[in-house]
C-alpha cells in the first residue's frame, strides 16, 4: 500500500512568520493536531498541539507573543507519495515522529499519520496476505518447473 492511498490531502498550513496563536487558531478551526509550517511554499517545519503547549509553558508568554518559528519542530520529516506505508512507518519509527509531510518537488501535498496507518490496518493486512499467497503460488510454480 502506498502513502498516496492513505494520506490526507486537506492540509492546514501556517507561514513561518506567524505566531503560535495563529497556528493554534488554525488547528482548532480545522480540528487537526498540527499545522505544516511553510516558508515560501516549502515545508519549513511542523507545529503540533504539544509544541504550542510546550512553548507557552516554557516562555510563560501569551501564544500571540511567541513566534511560530521558535515553537515548531524543524526540520520536518517528509516522504514522497509513491513510497510504501512500510517505508513511512519505518521512517516514523527511526525519526521518532507520528506524522510525515508528503512532498512532491518540496511542495507539501499531504500528510500521513500513525492514525492513517491504524485506520487502514485491514487493507494493509489484506495486502500482506495477498503478497504471501502470490509468493507461495510463485514458489509452487517454480517447483513444478523444476520437476
């Protein structure tokens, strides 16, 4: 299964020069847990609910006074839409993230999350079962050819 089959394409973005309040407002309005932070259209980072809370707690400043660039996680972990979900989950695990920004030519085109993987678990299991069946059939066919 490919990333493009499960990714969300309705992106919520915020400019790198915005405030944490701007990012929090977009997350709340769109009912998402993160915004992709862009700089000139390219992903510069990602800001999550946890990033906003941490920034507010650490600085003891109002969200409107905290620059988003100071609160975001950067560099952002990315993946291409044509990569497999296996590659995506391996990257999430190795980079310690729950979300990957999907990019084409360094333009964000989607986001894939651990929740997307969970939501598509049945399809992933079906694909694994089909691959195992194909491999068994191929092996049986080769065994018959050897006889």
